[in-house]
C-alpha cells in the first residue's frame, strides 16, 4: 500500500517570524524561498504544517 505524500513549498520569507516557526520550517526540510519537499503524510508532519501554514502551501502528490 502506497503512503500518501504531501508537497510542501515555502512561499513566504521566515524573516521576522518566531524562532520556533523558523525551526519548524527547517525541520520540514525547507531552506530558501520557493524550496519544496515531498513528505509522507503523518500526524507529526501535519502538525508542523499547521504551525507554519501562513508560510507554506501544501498539495497532495
């Protein structure tokens, strides 16, 4: 059974955001603006995305 995957893209700068939000973005594997990662859809990843939802866009792969 294939696991569901999410494509997460950083669309806003982390400059001026909280340190914990910057750490969350790095934890998702995002570096610069418009960088993307394909991640497995888990509750942990969903929680991280929800925390920084104003900085990223998410689409299903």
